[in-house]
């Protein structure tokens, strides 16, 4: 149930009970999220993987004056105790979610489980009277999405989905330029995601390699990017068509094993992962395998891998803007190339480095005039170029502050980030057929 698991933990997903932050704050009433607490928020965590540990570390370090961290829950009893020690917290540990909420009197639950069961704990958290902060994505299929949208309409509690990509300084500058009509009318967006051999392969080592867990990279990873585009474009997606394939990992391997530590091909495998050199990973995962069988260093060539490592998506928006999106998970360098094409000009944002490329250049080029690199960006400390601290402050310290760029979004907008990915993998399943968002959910 932690954020690093796979379907060998199916029983927990069926039986239940037992923040980084990734770019949209999804909430229906930010002001009341802060006001109702009357002081510190009592936050409990479900899912003690890497994301949960990051989130809790930040809360303990930087937000102890406004947050009481009251409990940790995971179906893996060894892992939850290991993470408690690694965090250095005295908050009690649980393997039963309902019991944790009852005993700790938590008013907020932080959900950092496997993506496919985010919805389970979002819904149960609302039922138990808690506000919910969920790691992205909001959900991994259309039924989960519909259930969350329906539950939010009936509940007085709040849902926050922790997408942070809106909070990059460059992303905010682009939003301002689009709002100021520097590009004239926005016509199209070209978005290319490059995952290098280390980062890209990590998804195929871990629980994400099963569509049943992650909704493919189009949901677990690309929802970051789809949310950014939805926000920049300021419109709803209406149609999606996609193609995807598994070209490098999984069945494409010339050899395979169960996991790296037990493999006979470590010297010849370019994707060999040696977690024995990482004390934290050993404590969180290798030492806890006896509880659930989850292998953090699973073989990237396992035959059961059923997600894609190369993807192309086209999205049509209500306002006529077209998004062309690609993602590949096996490249020599890491980053993104994002281009905005307008009636009066273009914006280029290249974040990748390596191979002689300059890292993180933002350039504006009018149709009739000289292009220029934009340098007047307000940066702050924190992970992801300050994006993490920006979204964390907005959640815990400034939930009712002015928001001229629209960094906050309602639950439906949060759902749209996941729904593009869901529609994309449905399109791939249907041979590249057009999938209408309206056919997936009723909003």
C-alpha cells in the first residue's frame, strides 16, 4: 500500500484497511481548508513509500508549527515501522486505516499509496470525516474518477491533489505571457517528455510496470504534463487519440530475472540496479519483502510488464487548441521540450541537458521581431526548482492567499489531468480510436 508496490499486494487493494508534491492543488474551498482546523492540522499518512516519506519529512521539518503528524499506516508492518524510524517521529504506526483515523483523531489524511488505490483512501477518508491530500494522480481509471467526483459533490470535506508542475518559475512565467496575450491567440502546444535510461527504467523496475497499478506512464507520470497544459490553455480537453508501445523493456530483453539482486546478468545488463548500496532503500524495501513480496529492484525485462515505454498523444480542447504530446522512457538525456504556437509568436521551453544542449532555457519569439531568452524569473529554494515549497506553502500556510495565476484548481480540473491519460491508454487499447472525455465521466 505504500507508494512503491506491485500487484503481489493485491489482497490489500481488495480488502483495504489494513508529498515533491507532484502541480495542481485541487480543492473546492481553500479558505475553509485552513479555517476549519482552528490551529494545527492533524495529518495522518497512508502509504509509507518514497513519496510518503518525502511528504512527512517536509511536514516535520518545515511545517511543525501548523501541522501535527499523528500517524502512519501501511499494510506492510515492517515498512511502516522502518519509515517511522527513518523519519525520527514518535507518531504511532498502523496496518489498519480506519483504526488509525479513529485513534489519532486525524482531520486530514495524506494518501501516498500505489496510484490505483488512491481512490480507495480518498473516498474512505471523506467518509470518515477527513480532508484529503492525495499524491498525483487523482485516479487511474474512469470509474474511480466518477466515484471521486460524485463523492466530492456530497461531501463538505476537501480534496487536494498534489501536482507541483504549475509551480515551476518558468511555468508561471509562461502562464502570465499567455494571459497577457503575448502570443496572441494560442493555437497549439507541442510537449515532448524525455526520460533518461536511469529515471525511465526506474518505472519498469518498480510497481509502475503494471497497468493495474499505475494506469501506465500516461497517467502516473504524464498527468503532471497534462495538468500543466490544461492550466496554460485554460480550457477543457474534449477528445484524445493516442498510440503507444513497449519497445525497449519487458519482452524486448535478451535475458531476464525476477530482480537485480538475484540476477546472473548484472555485468551485461545496462539497467542493473544495485540497491544494496543504498541503506535507506534496503531498510524500506529489501528488508520488508517478507511481508508482501514487493521487489523494488524488479527486472526491467519481466514478461508481465504491460505499460508502454514510447507514447504519442493528440488532445483537442474546447477552445480549439491542439496538444501534441510524446513521451519516451529510454533516452540518453532527461528533460522536456515544450513549444507554444500562437497567432503572434512562439514560446520555447527546453529543460533537458546533456549531449551539448543548454539546460532550462525559456525563449519568447514574436512573429515579427527578435527572439529573447527570458531571465526575469522569481526563484525560491526547495525541490523541483522551488516548486515543492511553493505548493506546500499554498496548502499549509497560504490556502486563502491571492491566486492571480490560478495555481489552485477545483476537483474537476484535477480529474481532467488524470482523464487525459486514461483516455490515452483507452485509445491505445482501441487501436488509436478517438476517445471523448464526456464518454468517460459525467461532470
